[in-house]
C-alpha cells in the first residue's frame, strides 16, 4: 500500500471514530452466551498421497460482548468459552490413529445490523459479519502415528443470519453462521500434510442481557 493510501485510510478511520464518539457515550452493552454446533469442518491427513479425512460435527460454547452505539447497529467481540471439539479415528479401524481429539479455540470481532427495529421488546432479525483467528489443537493417540500433538492456526471469516427475541433487558437468539477458513501445514508431523478446513456452517442458540 502506497504512503498516500495509508494516510487516507488512517484519516478515514479517525473520521469514522470521531463520528461515533457521541453515540458511544450513550451506547448499550450486551453480554451473550451461546451453544455452538458446527458441520462441515474437515481435517485431511495426507501421508505420501494416502489421505484420511474426518468431517464429524463439532460442539462448543462461546461468550460475546457487544457494544451498540445505536439500536440498529452493534460491534461485537466473541470468544470460545469452551472450544469446538470432536473425537474420531483416522484410517481403517483406526490404523493411522486410534483416537484423535480435536479442539478449536477462537476469537472474532465483527459487526451486526438489526433489521426492522421499532422498539427493544419483540423479535428482531439480524445480519452480521465477523473475522478472527482459530487455533486448532489435535492430539493423536495409537495407530501408526503413536502419541503426538499438533497446533495450527486458521484465519476465519463468518457471515451470520439470526433472530432475537427480547423481553425487557434480556432475550434469546438463534443464529445460522457460514464459516470460511483453511490452513495447510507440512512441518508438524514428518512426511504428513495436515489440512484444517473450517469451510462449514454452524448453528448457535443462546441467551443475552443488556447493560447500561
């Protein structure tokens, strides 16, 4: 990026923050807790062209903190309270690995837009986007791999569609999320190419409460 482009970007960000400052002084804060189930996350274990894969479901939970400068717009940070997790075997009857425990911890930042908003109480459709980093920890036991652990990092992007039901200062929510992110690594296990793909969909169900 050229110097004038960097300067222009900085000025744009500063101008946006300046416009938001009065709204932030009166912003609401929303704290949420959600159970998450993900489908489509794939692990590929490629040893000299011999591939083993797993696509089983992952389950976990997350906590989120959202700052709402207006009633229709929010800035959100989410963190995996308990990692997305699954256990599986690799190879026929676990020949490659008799048991693999996979955990994915993540942190994301994003923005949400609340549609058709007239008052706080009631049902509110919401669309949102988020981006962040996911850390995949895998523990392999038994089989030809023996006992070994690896850690890989995946950059993720998320699109969210949801519905919230608010009563006074608390509520329930249901979200459909489309995730995208993948990484390859050939250095953690000698002779093996690991591919952690989080191109999948997730459903989250949770509760939340407003503060301030």
